[in-house]
């Protein structure tokens, strides 16, 4: 056999291998050519190849097999050349592929008429049985071109054939959804969107699983990572619900008996020292085979302080420890920890509560965990980087717990994400202005890193995009002689400008007392360690007119504090300075935002 014949045979074999994925006998076929695959397909469904119908079907199926091989080639060429393409060629390539999608859909839509006619001919209902379910596959093709993600409301899906179903249950056929409790097209669309937003240029390396709430996401993550007798370093100021979950469930002797060590610092230097102390403290446990992990929240609830995430990750990873980060308050707009060039500086997992800013409406509870793809999903039997498929979040937790996100909620979050960046920018302006206004009064202790000179300001400047602050902070009146009764009347009067609600991240500004609500699970000692007192107010800035908020705040002080502390309201900064602060801050933040994007020259290049 000549070299040319051998090369030709190799090409034919390669094309056939690429095409086999479309075969109804993809796993058991003995076909070596596309013609054999096509003959096998007709035989599988009992179609006579020599009939007029058989000939038409043979030609169509054969074209599809070749198309599958061509698509694989197109994908390979795209992967190999995309990085070096000019911008105008990228535009051309994109639109060519977009049109190709329409062509394929048009072919599928054309198939629907004979498909429907054949289905309708199978049986006729008569008498009392006048209704017959239509076959919904007929109506789904045009939905491919919806300008917004389609809300797919179904519990189950139509399967192609036995071997495709088997692959689906093994996690090896992405086209086949098994059950909406596991995967749903709307849910997947949201997962892709948050990975793109969070991981940016590294999106291909990450996957996300969406959950019915932020706490469901956190519980799933901890359940996947933690094992019995493990040691977990936790940043002190975590959401109260997380504290309760860790303290009252994972740390209980009759549960996982996880040992919790609360890290009070914020810098990598403080963490390094604390980690070494923790290892010494639990040396016997760790030597016996238990693992040490790290869980942190940055910015943290309720003060909004940020931690040196990159530095802490690098130190933890140097010793082989897994790092989990709740980045809900940052959103991917303020902080992009998965976009660090040095992979050691990235957390292994990032959690968001969609319920907050990412959705922004206050109408949906949802959460997400983002992690490296091999940690999140593998087909059954696979092992990537020494990590077994059975350990992945999908099979270990997501597949069995059922805390999935339904399509309506996924759509709500996707809709909210469209305005996320502009909402965050307005909240940054409001946070800077309102925190500085409060700090102008000596009776208020403002715990907000937006204020220059604040102990956390330097980390905020180095960690956050543009050095922008988190839109959550606390303020208290400890050290004053205001009575509890006067404070409560003042706090209650902050409505309606300041909403008295529990959740955060909405368009409106929300204020609450953490000691009585979000952190009521903590005992008084734990509250004190977290800097939470009975007069502590947690302020979650919205997108409202901050000057209206300030005016209402002053009027409430006039009404309820001035009578018991004469002249109190007159000690805020003068009103003309407030207006000047607002304009100056708005211009500065807007300039930072609008000047940070790529120039027209860069986008043309």
C-alpha cells in the first residue's frame, strides 16, 4: 500500500470517528465509513434503503454525518487561528457562523412538517377521547433565535435513542438534558454568563452550578469540599447564616466534626501567621489524614471590609490547601479574583448569592458556585489531574441534593445582569458620599473603607477595581449617651427613604440592626468580636438619590435625637459641602469608569 493510500485511509477513519457521535449506535457501531454509518442508521429504524423514502433519508443522513465531521474541522480551525485573527476577520467569522446557525435551524424547521404529518397519522382520537397531546419538539426550533434566553419550563425531556440516553446518564452527552432538577437550558445560559463575567479570559477553564439560594450554593460547596474531622479556617466576618451553618451543622460532633478556626485579620501576613498557628494546634488531626481548608468572605458582611484575597490564596496554595471565596458583595464588577494571571492567587471556588446585586431586583433568591471545570464536572469514569469524577461537585452534590435553580429565577438573574455595571457605579458614588457625610459627625463611628485613613482603605485600594468601595458598611453610636429608646425611635423613622429590609443588593437603600437580624445567631461575645453592637446599623447602599437620603437622615435626627441631645443634627457637614461632595464624587467615579474601557483605536486593532 502506498503512502498516499495510507494517508487517505487515515483521513477517512478520522472523519468516520468524528461522525460516529451522530449514530444511534454510537457506542456499539462497527462501521468504518460514513456510508456504513448511514446504512446502519436506516437498518436501526427499519427503513428500506431501496425505497424512495429510504433513498431520500439515506442522502440526508449521509450529509449530516459529513457535516458533523466538517463542524469538528471548523471548530479546530477556529481554535487554532482565533488568537491571531484581525478584528475585521473576527467580525466576518462570527457572522458567517451565525448565519450557518440559521441555515441549520432552517433545515430542522423544514423537517418539522413531514415530522408532524407522520405523527398526526399514527392515530386518530374519536368519541370521548377528543384530545391528543401535541409533540412539543415541533414548536421549539424558532426559539433558538430568541433575543433573550428562553425560559424552559419542563421537568423532563425527549430522548433520541437508547445509546444517547445511556451517554446522557453517564454525563457524556450534553445535548440530552436528563431532568430539570439537574440541568435546564435557561439555567445553563446563566451559568455560562456568570463564568464569562467572573473568569473573563480564563472562562474556558471554569464551570458554574446554579442553586436555589446563596445558602444552598454555600452548603453544596462545603458539603463537596469538607470531610469528617477536617479543619476549616474561616474569616471572622462572614454572613450570619454561614456562621450558623458551620457552627450548628458542620462543626457538630454528630455531623462532620469539622474544627473551625476564626481568622480575625485581613492581610496575607496575618493569615500566614494564623495558618501556622492553626496547623500547630491541630497537628495530630492533620497528621492523621484530615485536611485543612480556607473559607473567606470578601468584602465581608456586615462591615464591607476586604481581605487580601490574592495573597491569602497564594499562601494557602503553597501548602496545598483549598480556598473558597464568597464574593457576593464585590460582584464581578468590583473584584475579579479568577482573572489573576498567577493561578496560585486565584481561589479554587467563588460563590455568589445572585439574590443580591447580580440580580438586583430583590425578587429572586438564587446562588452559584464557580470552580475549575475538572472540579465541577467530569463524565463518569473519568479522572482529570488526579481528580476523580466521583469527587466533582456535579456528581457528589448537585446530582443528588436537588437544590437546583429553576428556569424562571435563572431568567430573572440574567435580566438583572444586564444593568449590573451601571448599578454598581451608582452605588459606589452613593457609598462614598453617604459614608463621608456620616463621618463628618463625631457621634457616629463609621466602619467603611471608602473613608480615607480607614484601616481597611489600603486593601480596598489594592484589591478592588478602581479602588472602589463595597456598597455595604456599618455605623454605630457606641460611646454616646443616647438611650436605647431614642435610638430605636430614630432608627424606625428612617423609613421610607431607608428601607427596613433584611436582604441587600437591591436598587433601594436598606438599613437594619445586625444584632437583631442577620447576625442574631451569634452570641453576644461573638457579636462583639465582629464589631456588632445594639446601636450598629448596617447600611446597604442602593441607587437612590443620595442627597434625598441625607436630607431624610438629618430630618429624622432632628425629630428624635435633637430633643434628647440638643444641637445634634447641626454637627453634620454644611449642606453646601454635601452638594459639592456629591458632584465631585460623581465626576471622579464616572471618569474612572468611562476612561477604563478600551479605546476605539484598540478595538479597531
